[in-house]
């Protein structure tokens, strides 16, 4: 079980704005900000940190659990509206399992950010 994760970003300000919009439907907000790092979480617990990269970061795939399919849909809309690139619209992915409902968007650095619900609503 993961406690938190840090991903590298080229430009912290634009990434911070994108993640603030994209993660808002999951109840995550910006908790801390320094010159080189922005931390997002729920309550006082930071789950995701963005850290300014020295160069061009290697893309990663990061998936967040959703409490409902509605949250998956809301994430996708917010992520794309904030300038993210569609990498898979909300929908069932039965090749993973019958109730896998996910959506994918690329952040400003090309990181593949997914929100998934594993149970029917």
C-alpha cells in the first residue's frame, strides 16, 4: 500500500494549476507549496507531491481510486478542461475486469493520470 508519491514536473506553476483542477473532484486540494514542491491531499495528509525536475521528466502512470463512477467522469472533464490531453475517456475496461471503470488524461508533462472505480455504482 502506498502512502504518498512524488512525480517530477518541468514547470511547477502550470502543473500545480492542472492538478488543482483535475484532483478537485476527488476532494484533493493543495496543502503545501514551496519553491520546488507542491503537495496535494485530503485533510492534512499529502498523497501527491509535484517536485520541480532538473530536466525533462520521464512520464509515469499514476492511478487514483474513485468513490464513484461520477468522480471518474468529473475528473476527466476537469482534467481536459484544464488543458490535459485525453488519453482514454471514462468507460468500462472489461479487459481488466468487468467493473473496471476508468478515465485517463495526460498532464502538462505527459504523465498518464488515471482515476478508476473497481465496483459498480
